């Protein structure tokens, strides 16, 4: 996409807040054919709770520490979410860093403003709502592009990498990490994930029968809609678009019960893993199933691999 936002004059905008904390009620059918509320509770379905998990923060802080930021003036935080990486990059740089965050989720961008602080406008922070495979940014305009645990979400990764190469200045860097690639599951751990989802599904089906709702077929994206790429395939993809691979690294992260609960509650996860079910209820079911799944496996933590890659535009 030629042209795009002028990063020197782009207008900063505030996003209208929207609620992503749901109040849920459990009900049962009464003798008269109606429903009686038996309990009420709230659940936060945003990405923010998981993004604040200690292990999530630590693996991303280690990733940011490897980035060639001292030479960077303008960095694009692609699929920035709540700007956890963006905030870490700003903390690590000694001089001024122009930070551009882009995400499809208005909900996440609204949270990002809060995380970055009210002084964001003063240091040249720009948050944009848009798609990573058609970047609304001019050619040769950023020194670095960073993508945190999101590259696996793009169906057309070739368009993504092509767009990244377009907006980068010659010699600029592209860095990403992901916990969704071929190799992320360590031997013996994959069965736990299957059991976790199965337990959540059984709860939804039982609850649907009791409370009178059901899954809507054909709604949402299938849980296994595409194959995860391997580290070698990611390297080949970048090289096809003229990138020179600088570093490839894998880190092991231990996920706790609370980690599973917060990522399960995230609507973006629940809407894919349990597509077609009411999202807030699917989020709650995954949250509730985390503890029993780990207990059944006889473990308190589950190790998982994160892939990191840094490459430079030729």
C-alpha cells in the first residue's frame, strides 16, 4: 500500500472506551418453565490480564533486551495489543523513541493509552487502528518493526512480510516472537491442552442444556484453521522478501494455573478455541477448566517454547 500516515504529522487520537468486563449469571429452569438466577460473577475478557502475567512480562522483557534499539528512532509495534512491548522499548531507550502502535482491536488500543501514560503524546506516540497486512504507513518510514506473539494470527504471512519490508528503511530490523509455532509444545505437554479444551466444552454443553442455549454452527474461525510454521519456515519466508536473518532463539516459559486462567478468559482465545459458543461464557468455561486440567495431569506448571527472530532489510 503506497503512501499512508505521515509519521511526522499524524494526528494522535483517543479511542472511545468500551466495556469488556462481563457480568455473568448462572440460571436454572424453574417449575413454571422460566429461569431462576442462582449466582452472578464478573469476568474480564480482554487480553490485559494475561499481558500482565509475570512470565509473560519476563519473556517479552528478555526479547526486548535483544532488539537493536539504540540506533532506532521510529519503531512500529505491530499488532501491539495493549502496548506491553511498546512500553518496554520506551523504557530501554536512552533517547527519544517515536513509537507507533497498530492493532485491529479498539479495546486493546484503549487499554494501551492507559499503560503508556498520559505523557505519551509528549514523546511522540501514535496509536492506529488497522490491519497488519495492509499497513497505513508510508514507504521507508520506520527504523524497526516489532511483533509480539501475533504473527501466527495472520493467514497471509507473505503480505505481512512484504508490507513490513515496504515500510522499513534500508537496514531496518524486523523482530517477532511467538508461542504458536511448530515446536512450541514440549514432549508430553500437548495432551494437557486437549484435555483443558475438552473440559471447557463439556461444561458449556452441560450448561447449555440446563440454561437453554447452544452453539451456533458456522460462527467464528475454526480452532485449527491453519498449520503453524516451523522456525525454518519462518526463516525461509523472511529470506524470500530480502531479509537477512540475524538471530533465532527459543525460550522456555513455565505457564502456571493462573496463566491458563487468564489466557482462557481472553475473548480472542475463547472465540477461536470454542467458536460458535457465547464468547463470555466460553471464556469463563476455559478459565474454570484450567485448574482441573492441570490437576488431572499432576502438574503445577507447563513448559512451553517461545520462538524469537530478528532480521534486517537488505
